[in-house]
């Protein structure tokens, strides 16, 4: 195994580990993300509150109609009870009953409106409760999938760590130091494969001398443009 190949193999392992660590971070972030669920909860709560309010209004309207009917009953029983004989008094009472009945019809209209409003509020509440349930299920399914992925790639990472340790045994301390330094300064990529006479990391074409030098198994050559270690593949 050539020195560049050993470093290239280490690079492949490290790139996969980098990807896994980034993905774990992303998953942890996604697992905390529940804005759609929170929104559905808030919406369902508002619908619940609106329904409670509509029910209260409806009960009040029913109550008012009931009380008005009672008033009319009492006035009519006085009117037809026979105890009052004075014509003026009877006329006044008659007018009062008529006026009570007019207001009763206003109250009955209000009651009907309140009943319709309650029906609508109940329908909306039912809908948002159903939507909340669907959102909850989706959220829980998504969380389960993410947790499973997390577990799976953590196992991959542990296998890769073993491979990395094995790969390190054949790399000299100097080569590893060089590799580590380049990884830090070249966005994680220290070794670049040569493809079509060019550095696959930065795309620059290699001159003939460098290309020939890159064939040597015991020599480390760098791309003249990006400085990465070249591996001929
Ligand atoms: Zn390059």
C-alpha cells in the first residue's frame, strides 16, 4: 500500500464520519423541531375555547327565552284569571302581554342564531381536533424514523472508528500530522484523487512532472493549487 493510498483510505473513513456527525446534529435539531405540532395544538385550543363560548351564549339565549315565556305566562294568567276587572287595568295588561310577546320573538331569533353559531363552532372544533390527531401521528412517525436513523448511523460510526484505528496503524506520525493539518484548513478534505490528470478537489490540471511524481508509492505530492495530497487511484 502506497503512502498516498493509506491517507486516501483514512480520508474516505473520515469523510463518512464527518457526514455522520453532521447528520446526527441535523437529526437532533429536527427532533426538537415541532412547530407544526405546536401550531395544531394552539389551533385546537382556540377552537375548544370558541366552542365553550358559543355554548355559553346558547345557554344564555335559551335562558332568556325561558324567562320571557314565564313572564308572558304570569301576565296572561293575571289577564285571564278574572281577578282584574278594571277595564283600564285590563287594557294595560293586554298591552304589556303584546309587548312581552314582541320581545320574545326577538329573543327567539337570538336563540336560533346562537344555536347555529354553536353548531358551526362544534364543527370547527371537531375538524381541528382531527387535524391535531393527524399532525400528532405524523410528528410521532417522523420522530421514530429519525431516532431509528440516528441509531443506525451511530452503529456505522462505531464500525468506522474501528476501521479508522486499524488504518492508523500503518500511517506514520508525520504523515498523520500533515493529513490532520490539511483537514483542518481544507474543509475536511486533505487528500484528493487525480482524475483525468486533474485534482478532483479543485479541478486544476496537473503538469507532467507532478503527474509522474504522483506515481511514486513512497512520496507525498501536493496539488500546486489547493495544496491537498494527491492520490493517483
Ligand atoms: Zn487541488
